[in-house]
């Protein structure tokens, strides 16, 4: 893992190249006060402070200063320094005016690479770009957020062959060891008896990739109990309802919900939020073999509801159903789950906006506000009661997919809701966990989407009460 803490360091008066940030309002006044050579250079380069992420280098003998345009100086975006951190040469830098605040995150993440599978490391020849800050107290926060985001990216990017249920378990046990948390893993016969849906979905996998429920508990007994659940489908072939090649291509990312849940747990623990945390990751591979569960099979869930399998590709809601049931048994005041649950959520909202389903308006408002403040957007979709009827089965209590091809994200959420007692506040994030096109500080591939928003909402809820 990138050593983020070495890239954001306290100001001890060390030599640092100044970075001047300007926006389209401030540029005119700022440029007037510059030496004549700077003005001439910026004019020659047509640098006018208007297009964010644009930057120019101002020579000072054999050294240089930097000027970079941002959208809004008063509210720095987390990504406004990312292009700089990507492109500047190694060395130490410092904002000439003000502090990086939220933008420290992009500075850090721009220097993270997933290069475990490259024989020639792309960035090897270039040294670190270090940012100096006068707000030493905020360094840890930024470093932890960068680490959590990088954890999601790395877990999602790791090929399914190298990241199965056992490796997800390993990631959780690493976190448990670091933080004196308790880890419990249920597999084999105990899984079949206690979590029949998780066992059914994972039945086709080879023994080394056997299904399991991974749980981690942390915190003081008297603090409010919260549960975090993440869909850990390490590869989704669709099962016997096999996906076409195009649909299967990036299904290594189908454990993206689990990666988000682990990263959120890590943030909660490292920042010592006063909660009693219960993390649950149902980890499976939705594979194909003679042992695979079938369309038309009926499985009695942990909750007791009989579920008819209409489609083996709607497996995420099945493993989550048993995990949510277990989470509810602990009587938490809040459950949040993350899942790469439906293609329909992407059709509705595109790749950048996790669809969010919430059974309480106040919790939805908290999440929306946190999403705005952290620039980690979420968008609420309805748990539309009237559609609930369409989850009926001819022979069982409920089917895992509706007959209708429409509103797929809503049906998946309504299915999950059947397993969450209405007294418990609950948010379900149907996230893509993936970036299809790179942006500064955000390479193509695995991505944390909704993580910072949910963590910020947790901080508000539990630090300020
Ligand atoms: N993992 C997929 C959802 C998915 C698909 C996420 C594409 C990201 C990209 C999920 O298990 C799935 O296959 N869902 C089906 C449900 C359907 C069979 C009711 C879907 O969305 O098509
Ligand atoms: Zn599926
Ligand atoms: Zn899936």
C-alpha cells in the first residue's frame, strides 16, 4: 500500500515549492501582483484561471513555483490538486495561501497505483510529491480516507483468481488483528444450517473457494450498535442463468460492496467512532457446476421465509438477505449495506451515482447532506410499496426476481427490505464500485463510491451527540 503518511507532512519550515491556487474570480487580482515575467509567461500560455485543473510552472532560476486553477477557492474539491500531484516532478510543495483541506485526499490518491500485476512499475522512476500543511492535526484524517479508498480500489481490482472468499476473510482478519476486534467466520455445515441462502449461492464453488459469512465485532458494549453489510460475490458468472460474456467481463468487482463495508469498518475503527460495530460480509463465488443452485429451487432463508430462485443471477440479494437477518438479530439502531446489486441502478443513474434506498427520511437527509459536503454523491430512489406485490412466487413466500423487467433496482431493494425489521433504520447503497473512464486521482477500475459520504454521516451522527 502506498505510504500516504509520507506524502502529507506538517509544516516545519522546510523548503517547499509554492503552489498558488486561483479561481476565475481571484485570478485577475492575483496576476496583477505577480512579477512581470510571470505575467508575460501566463499570458503567453493563455493561462486565465478559468479552466479548473489547468496549471502553469513559473520559473525561479533553477527552481519553480506553480499556479493552478480551481473551480472554487472557498470550497476546495477533494480532486482539485490531483492533476498536479500526478504531473508535477518529485519534490516538496506547499500551498502559497491557505491549507489543502479536502483537497489533501486527491493529492494522496493521485499517487496510488494498482501495479501489483505490472512487471515494470509505471511510477518507479519518479519519486514522491510531498505536500506540506500547516494543519498537522488534519493529516491523519486525510491519510485514513486515502487508505480506505485505496483499500476498496485494490480489493476490487484484484482478479477473482487471487481474491476469493478466503482472501476476503483474510482482509477482515487483518483488520481485526490490527484493531483488537473479534472475527467470526461461519462456513461448512454451520453455514448450510444457519445461512441457507449464502450456502446455496456458493454451492458451485470449489472447496478452496467455499462460501462463508465473515463477521467482525468492535467497540464498547454500551455504545450504540450499528451494522454494516457488504455483498461479497467474488465473481458473478450469473450461475446457471449464465451471464453473456460482455456482462461477465468485470464481475470480479461484484465484491465491491464487501470492499466498501470493510473500508468503512476500518474508518470507524481508526477514527474510534463511539459505536459498537458489527460488520458482516457474506463471501461467495457465484459459479457453475453440477452442485450449483438452480432456477426453481426453493431455499428456506435464515429468517424462515421460503425463497424461490427465479434467477440465479440475482444472487446478491440472496446472500444479503441472510446477512441482514443476522445483522438484525443484534438489534442495531442502524444498518447500512453496500452492494453491486443491479445493472438497473446503473441504467437509472449512470456509473457515478450510487442508488440509495432508505427506510427513514431523516437518515436519507443525513446521507444526502454528507454526500454533498464530501463531494461523494448519492441519489435516493424509492422503496415503492406498491411494487412489493410483484415479488410473489407461485409456490413459495417470495421470489428473488420479479417477472417485470422494469425498476430492477427498486425490486432488489424491496427484496432486501423483507429481511430488515421496520424498527431499524436502514440504508441500502446499490453502488457500481467501478470507474469506466479515468479522472485526475481516479484511475479506471475499482472505485469507492459512497464510502466517504456514509462515513461523514456516521461522524455527524455519533461524534456530535
Ligand atoms: N452483480 C450483478 C449486478 C450488476 C450487473 C452489477 C452489472 C454491475 C454490473 C447482479 O448480481 C445481477 O446480476 N443482477 C441482475 C438481477 C436480475 C437477474 C434480476 C441484473 O441486474 O441484471
Ligand atoms: Zn448476478
Ligand atoms: Zn452479482
